[in-house]
C-alpha cells in the first residue's frame, strides 16, 4: 500500500534563508565600517547567520509537476 505524502511549500524556509543572508550581510558590514578595532559579537552572529543561510538554501529543492526526487 502506497502512502500519500503531502509536501509542504518551502516559502517559509526561503524567507528565513533570505532573512539570514540579509542579516549576515548587515552585521558583518556594520562591524567592518565601525571605528572600533575589536571584533564585536554581532560580527560572529553575522558569520553564523551566513552559514545558516547556506544550510537553508541547500535544503530547498524545486520539484516540477510529474517529477520525482531520486
């Protein structure tokens, strides 16, 4: 007996990934443009958000109608 699985749209994951990417760019560039010579924790948050965005983008898959994922 086959089990019907209803896929969940990935719009929420796409928006979260874009938000992480935008946040990482903001936090890294804000720290680079500041006059402070030390690295702030927001810089490291930007780095973590960047890798989180890469992880989320990697998980998104486009499946066309009548196509299966192998």
